[in-house]
């Protein structure tokens, strides 16, 4: 669970959002774009997008890619159980009682607002709905990480 510490940050301000450091940008609202870019570069038959869907009346959505015992998000590679436990711990520090359902997503919803809205509670921006197209930024961010472990 990542909370921006940028002074006067407002998620609805597209310029401020775009100007966040990459790691923060992909932690706070563009995780699905990073997941899509990751799958475009590294997909195997076992890799799937996973939505950490907060219980009703809570915020804190997050989308990661999982395969075997591994996971990928803005942190890089982690053991799946460790990453999910970390996320739950951080969310509960901010919002006591926070809980989430782990929901596998079809890949095609990651960059389609229309398709994402077909899933109850999900609403994802398309790459070009950010201040600039977020997909090239995600592809560049992936250059920081080597190939996926366990593939």
C-alpha cells in the first residue's frame, strides 16, 4: 500500500499525477498499465493479472501479475505470498479492518476502460487517458528489472 507524500498531491490532477516518480506513478493508479506492459514482454501460460479488490467501503485497489509462486508489481519480483501479505499489512495500517478479495482478471481489461467496467467494482484508465500515454513509460520502467524468475 503506497501513499504519495508529494505536497499538494491530488490524484485527479493529471499533471501532478504524471509528474510523480515512476515507482510512485505505478504504485498509485497505473499498476494495471505496468501489469499489461509486463505481460506484453514476458507472458507465459501461467502468468495472470490479479486484482486485490478491497471490500466495499474501502479503497486501495492494486493489480499485480502472478505465476507459480511469484508476483510482479512496481516493487519488481516478489514471492507471491510475501507481496500479498505486505499489501494487506500496509493497507490495514492505514485503514483498520481493511480486507480484499483476490480476483483473477482477463488480460484484455487492463488497457480497456469499457471492458474493465464490465467487472463489478473495476474501472481502469486506458494508457492514453493519462496526461501522456502511460504505456511507453511502463515499458521503460520494466527495463529496470531482469527476466522473470521461475519461468
